[in-house]
C-alpha cells in the first residue's frame, strides 16, 4: 500500500532494522520481501541489517526454534520482549548502531584516502 514511499525511505540509508512478530506465519513470509526490497536491492551488506523478533507481552514465544528462510538465517537476529528484557534489547541495538557507525567511518576513511592518493 505504501510502496510508492519506499524509495524515499531507502535513499541514503545505511542500515535496516526489520521488526516482526515471530508468532505470525505471515510475518515470516513478509520479512523475506522486506529484506529483498530494503537490503538486497540496495547497496547494503547483510551486516547492515538487524532482525528483531518482537514477542508481545504475555506471550512466551519460542526463541530457540525460529526457522527463517535461507537468505535471512545469516542475519543478526535478536528476540525482544520489552517487559522481560528491555536492557538486553537496548544493548543489542546499541551494538548494531555502533557497527553501522564503524562502517560509515571506514567508508569515509577509504574515500579520503582515495582523494589523497
């Protein structure tokens, strides 16, 4: 429904966070489409994508046996439940954000070196 807005969302993006409900089978299929559109069709590496399997409050959810499609199973996946472990989710997001910043700094450094050389 909002696909016409996607190019504006993707422009100059450096990372993608895909949040989904692992308890809904339809979400497991939809994240494949999101990954294809927002990561594979952009000049982004898999390390620039973070999958967040968000478990609603009151739902235990199976965090061990989540089966993802082949292209998705190599991505960083975290399970979130903001009632039980909000600090863990925050720390994982901070690690992801730092990795994006490091990639940007490395890219900038390479660009500066190519200008100097």
